[in-house]
């Protein structure tokens, strides 16, 4: 079965940002909905062309009774039809969330990621593929714009983040449904996707139609314009991600030049940072925090508020200044130098080469015969403190 709209999108991704070595195993997250159904079918179709081994994973959340049972049965039937091994589990997600203090869609997302990581390690997968689309990217950009974000946030979801790949970010839901209908494929509709309980649903069913309505488009043209808007959002996110990478390299170079040794440990030359444009200042400060601040996989990032405080300190006229940072740390400016001071310390001695774990930069399962895939052991993002809102992300 060939999905003629999706397969070109998937090919470009697998030859580009989602590239995997020949012989790699990719675990496809399958909920039973249209997007994940299409991703599994397309991956199975292209597996031989790219030399990939495709497996599937499905988590029964234990929340929707008979509907969830039917989802699992549908996924099993799909995997049998396309001869794809399935790793399925049934969890009491409500109980797990209570025990761990998780809530809402963010809590469920954390549990799904945990399940997928454990499934990927069991089958020694090199990557986990999720079926996020251009429509999902558009909704993400609108949510982040409304909540407040910087350049990194407006780059949206990345096609690849460590072990996680999203090869359908340039395909629309309309593409997917057309391809599936053309082949008589059925999929499951999760009733919770139509509720207003979750923010993304309110954006999808309320904000996006309102935006199209504000443009005074004829009702008959709305679906086409929605699809075009999603494609533009996906293209814009990719351009912003490219721009962010370029600016990030520039900021990192300035940050490294600004670091000087002091008796209390490495510090930053205030004059060197103050001379930068505000956007580069923030990026350089974020990178300096990662290099000189608290280490470890649970180390917090700087929020937009922290970065605003730091930039005001840099450009202020006071010879001495302090700003409160996460976990009791402080930024102290004295003698034209900025240092990050640990809780309870007057100074901060630390090896300037020490770094905390990279964000979501994980690989899966060390397999000697597949050394080209450069796997690692864990996805450290699951063990790091979650930030509360997208505008709290460090623009690094």
C-alpha cells in the first residue's frame, strides 16, 4: 500500500533531519488515530527502501473504558495486517499520576514518553517516531505565542530531538485523511480530542477557526485555507529553527570569549556581554548558565524573567548588582564581572568545562552491531524538572 501524499514527506525527512543508519530499528508510537495509523503504514511501506526495521508501541491509559479497549484491538489488527511487531501495555495512568503528582495533559504526556522509552529499550530501538503533523506545529506556535516565547519557542517542535523523530511535520491532517480514505483504511477517533478540557483542543477547535473567520473567508474555503496555514506554519518553524541555530553559534562564541578566570571561579566580562544586541545577550547568558551554573540532569533552566533581570543588571549603571536565579542561586556583578553564586556560598569554585546534561539529547540502547547510530542509555529529559509553561524555556 502506497500513501502518495505522505511518502514524499516521509522520504524527505528520512533523508534529512530524521536520517537513520541502514539496519536501524525505529519504534512507531501508534494510538490508533489517523496520524499514527498513517505513519505506521508509510514507515512499513518505506522500510525496505531505507533499510529500516519497524516496530510499533501502544499504551492503553486505562482511562476511557471500552473505547480504549477498542483502540488497542484496532492497533493490534493494524500491526498484524502490516506484519509489524507490537509492544503494548495497559497502565492505570490515573493512579500513576496521583502517586507522582502529575496532572492533566502534561502528566499523561510524561507517562507516554516513559512507556515509549522503556519499550524502545526493550526492543533496542535506535529512534522513536511520533506522528506530529503541520497542524500540530501550527497549534504549538499559536499556544507559545499566546503564552509568551522567544526565538527558540517559536521554532516549534523539532523534527529530531535526540532519540525522538517527527517525520510528518510537513504533512497536514487533510493529506493524511485523503491518503487513508483512498485505500479504505479506518482509524479510531479519540472522543477526548473534541472536548475543551485541554489547551490544544481549544486552540484547534476554537482559535484556529476564529482566525480563519476573522479573515472573512467563505465557509467553503476554510478547510483549504486551514491546510495552507498549517503548511506555512511548518515552513516558518523550520526557518526559525535554522535562524536560531545560527544565532546560537554566534552567542556561544561571544559567551566563550567573555569567560575569564577569577579566584572564586570562572566569571563573565560584563562589558563584553553588554555590547551585544539584546537577543544575543539573552542567548549568551543562557549558555553561560548551562556552562557555569548548576550541573546535572535536573538542573533548571533560566526563565524569561530571569534573563530579563540579568540583562538589566548588565546594562545598568550600578557597579554592584545581584539577581535571584533558580534553586537559590544568584547572579552577582562586581568589579565589572558577572558570576553565578551557589546557594550559601560567597564564591563559586567550579571547573568551567563542567556541563549539565544536554536537553533531550538521548540515544537508545547501545548495540555494537549498530555502532553508526551512536546510541546512548537514557532520555535525560524525563528526569529533569519540567518547566511550567513554554515561555519559561531557556532560549538556548
